[in-house]
């Protein structure tokens, strides 16, 4: 019954409610002007144009005329008893020319009608902008809701099988009923997600239909692209009007109000010049004619007050339009700042969701393998991992949709309006982490026979699981690995534990790299990693030549990383501090080279990537970019801040400032025990006991959720310290 309900929901959402068309978003956007609201606003503009044309036609010269008949019966003279009776016929034609106040009133009326048209055009421009953003967001909602519906249905497909297995475990006493109910709630969540997706698709469909007259069908979600919000954002603050045509309309309204103000002088006077011709005939008598020219003036008794009130009213209208222009320009810049912050935050949320999704994917992969070869409560673990991946996938899709919606909002103020449309290169494929999400979000992953997992060898279950980094443990840079590879590893790991070290960052010199390439050293390194895992210690490979950030030498770094493939390091750490390069003294260039190198490494390596860097690189004025933001986008697994100081308060204060600024960035702190470093930077002269005590105090003093650990520079000096 539950399956039938799920399929019914899918069928329901695909039933067309209007005209269906498999149209891309770009094609739908062209139909914004065809909506009822847009057409009504267009009709208002057309009506305003007619009002202006009438006002223009009614102004200027006017013609008047008339014919009449009259009779008179009156005394011949004042003292005469005799009366005279006669009839009169007459006609009159006149031209009236409005001048001064009357003429200015007519011109002001035309200007006001033009201003009214501009007001309506402004309303239409605002409607098109908000409707376009609304259309885009509704389309995005439709697109992602359809994907979530597919995932929910795939998750529900094996409900009968999973529930039957769990019920058997209840009957055999291996599973509590409370746990069974919790497991079954996973499917209730999927049904709820399916129902909500159907509801969201229906709402989006109705809204899109209202905006465009078309109803999108399922196939239309195959196309989802937007102009890039970053194409014009860099110039937005310099010239916001370029990307906001409504500002140009408001400027024209201000200009109209200036013209109207100039026409308010003597507006209280009604004046004209009349040119008239008349002919008349008395009966009995003959026709006669005549002509007149007349200057007419009419004004209120207090015409001075009338003129002053009219002028002040026009001045208020002008000031109001100026303030409106200033207000809208300020609001656009504020909206731009807010939308840009939301857009950047959405990318960080997406990176966070990707991290959780990746962890869920790995958990399900491991659970699938264990389910294949082990018995016991592994099926429950598999069911939990299956649900965790479903939840992570939904969360990642929501985060991706939020990023695209934030882009749609940002485009409201940063999209260039021109005859030629912008390139629509902002797509899901171009969002950070797309390739991983494409692999991790698949409706086939919920099947017990998913092919995506078959590439993993079941023998991997026999290896010791990777140790987790312990809170309170230390890491250490180990630059000379020859000292440990050829010696007693048991003694070495005991020494690490005595110093509370649970992670080593191991470097290899040039000859060792060549031995790794040939395979001569790989067995020794594999033994080191295996023994370390058995002792609960992480092993990361440490690469530390700063010249590798240079474009001409970056390939050497990538070649080394490629030669390390097959070694089960727990991470890759780069200590390629750009300031060590004498040939580069421009921090902006160095920062760009460093970020480009990190991108290239991430594309080449499958290990979690960490870097050691000086805190100065988080100074945007120095680097010309938000370095922390870029690292968060890249998904860097760890940033080790090299704050070399024996003053704990200085270290804690500088570290917490950066941790609080970038809460999604995992951050550790590097501290020095180097023999060669100055006393104010290194603890070597104070001794190992004091150093470790201070490191414990430093760990306790940093209260940030993204603080990961302390890394000691370096093992070569620490294990020889007194």
C-alpha cells in the first residue's frame, strides 16, 4: 500500500494543469512579458500615452465660433412713446492663443502626463525584475523537488525487504521493537519527503504557469542554467545604474519634475490673446462685419500666494523624486551587499553539506561491504547508513538549490540588461563539489546491489580502520623520515605516545621520492602506516617546497603526488609557505599562486588536504582576496596557523579571531620547539615539560568548534629536547 501511495504521488505531480511544454528556463524567461500582470501594466502605459497625446492635442491654439439670433423691442428714444422692433442675425469666429500662465499650465500638464508614463514604466520594470527572480526560483524549486522525489522513491523501493529482515531479527530476539520502530521511521521520513516534493512541484508549477502561461513538465528540469552573478558584481558598486534600468527611469522622473517646476511661474494667471471676426445683419437692414483682438487675463485676488503655493508644491515633488532616487540607489546597493553575503554563505553551506554527504557515502560503502561478509547487527548498521546517505543527499540538494536561488536574487541587482543576453554559465555543474555530488547522489545507491560500490575490494575490511583524531592529542612535523623508516617502529611509536602525539606529518627527501617512484620504498612506508594505525596514530604525507606554487614548477608537485598513489596515507599536508620565496614579494600574486596550486592538488589527489600558512594571509588588504573564503570553497580539510610565539595569550587571541571569522574552516595551530628559532618564538630553551604543559593550556584556552589540534614543529628537535 505504501508503495502504491508513492507511485500515486509521482503520477499526480505529472498530471498537467495547463498547457505543458518542455521548455528551458531561458525560454520561459522570454515569456515574462506575457503574464497577466505584465500585460495589465503594459495597458496602463498605453493608456498613459493616450492621456499624454490628448494633453498635447488640447494645448496651444484653439478655435471657437458661433451663430446667433436675437430680437429687440425698445423705445425710439428716451422720451419717445414710439417703439421700434427689429431682429438680428450674427456669427463669430475666433482664434485663442494661451500665453503666460495658461500656456505654462498646459505645458506642465503634458509634462505631468509624461511623468505618469514614467511611473508606470518604473512599475513594469520592477515587476519584470521581481517576476524574473521569482520564475527562476520557482523553476529551481521544481527542478530540485523532482530530484528529491526520485531519491525518496528509490529509498522506499526496498522497504518491504528491509522490514522483513528486521522483523525476523525481532522474532529471534536480536532486535528490540523500539529499534525496529525507529528504523521504520526512516521510510516515513522518505514518504514525507516525497509528499513535500510533490507539493513543492505543484506550487512551482502553478506559479510558473501564472508567470509565463506554460506549465513545465518533468523533462524541462533537464535544463537549468543562469547567468553568472559574478560577471558584473565587481563593477556593481561603481555604477549600479548600469545593471538597474529602473534607476534611469527615476532619473528621468527627476528631470521631468525640474521641467514642471520651471513651468509654475505665474501659474495662477489665466491669460490668452483672442483674434475674432464677426458679421451680423439687422432686419430690416444690411450685413455688417468687424474684427477684434483681445488680451484676456484672469487671476485670483491673492495671486502671489497662489503662485507661491504652486511653486512650493512643484519643489516638493522634485525633492520627493530626488529622495526616491537616492533611496532606491541605496537600497539596490544594500540589496547587493545582502544578496552577495547570502550567496557566499550558501556556498559555504553547500561545502558543509558536501562534507556530511561524503561521510555518509563512505559509511554506506563500508556497511555494504560488511553486510556482504559479516553477520550480527551489521544489517542494522547498513540500514542506518542507508538512511544517513538519504538524509545527506536531501540536505545537499537543498543546499545546492539554495545556492542557485541566492544567485537568482543576486542577479536582480547585478544582472546586465542588454539586447544580447549574457552567457548562461552558472549551472549545477559549475558549483563547487559537483563531481562528488554527482557520484554520491544517485537513486541506485540505495539498492543492496549498487554497482557504484562494486569497485571496492572486500579485502579492505581486513585492514585496521583509520584512527580518528583525538581531542587533546598533538600532531608533529617529521621532516627526516629516514630516522624512523629504518629503525624500531615500536620504540618510535612509544615515544610518540609519551609525548601525547597521535598524528605525524611525514616528509620525504628527493632520493626517497625517486625510490617511491620505483617502488623500492613503498613497502617500508606501507609498514609505517599499518603499524601507526595499529597504534592509533594517523600518518599524513608532508610536502614542503614553496617553489611548487610557481606555475612553472607546479607540475613537479603533481608528479610527486601521482607517485604516492596506492599508499594509504590519512591525508596530504602542504607546508609551502609562499613568504619563503625570495623572488616573490607581492602577496596578492603569491596568494593567487597558492590558491591555484591547491585547486590543482585537489583535482589530482583523493586524500584530505591540509596546509600550513602564516596568519597574515587572512588579511584581505594584504592579499587582495578573502583567503579564508576561498579555502572554505575548496573544502580544505585543515589549515594549520603558524603562530610561532611563546606568549600563549597572543597565540590564543590571533587563532580565535581567525577561527571565529571562518567557522566552517577546520583550523589547527602550529607551535615551535625548534632549536634554531628565537626564544620568543620557540619553547626549546624552556624544555619539553614546560612546552607540553603550555600546549595543554593553549588547548584549554581556545573555545572554538572548528579548532582541531596543535601541531608541533618539529619531531627532530622535540624528541631530543630535555
